[in-house]
C-alpha cells in the first residue's frame, strides 16, 4: 500500500502497519517492525552526490552489510547500512538509509527484531518514490 510521506515522497508498506506523524517524522509500526521516515528539503539544487557525501559523514558506519546504489532515475542516489544493535537488553536490527534527490532527501530507519527482515527492509527502502508537485505534508496518513 502506497503511503505518503510529504514533499512528494511516498513509500510502499504493508497495509497492516499503522502510520502516525510524530514531530517532523512519520512512524509506521506493526508486527515487530517499525519504520521512521523524515523528509528534508535542501535549500538549493545540489547534486545528489554532494548531499550524499555530506550525509555519509554523520551516517552509521557499515554494520553487517552496506548498500550504495542509484535510485529510480538519474537524479537519485541511495545509501544504507544494516546494523545489529542492543536495546533494553534485546538484539534488534536496523536498516538506516538515505534516498537523495537534488532538492530533498528522505532519511529512513527500518527496525526489526529478527535478522531475517533484511529483505523486507531493503524492499521497503527501494520502494521510496518521489513525484514532483505532490506535497502531502500534514495530510492524514492512510491507516492512522
């Protein structure tokens, strides 16, 4: 099910997850999985490679596996790191990802309780799409 994130960005997530806006972020939860998404506008048209280089300076280092790839078109770049973490004494896994375009980017975190959810996280991350002129900021989220 396609979910709007604002700024023309959307993501495809299972229809059973519930979405909610928390501050400037959107959180989707369901069945041991959580997705956080934040859409950031860039002040001027900047080449995605420059923005991504800047973002990577503060990004988590490659954990168990790293991804760097082109996006859905020539103007988009993607970078992600799959990490194992411990929170409240429990192991959890997270794909921390950036999807960058010339005028905006999305910072996402796909959190799961099992390592086998890597395929789910990567598939969801790769489903991020940008459609210029579609700004749904502040609109109610489907399933919320």
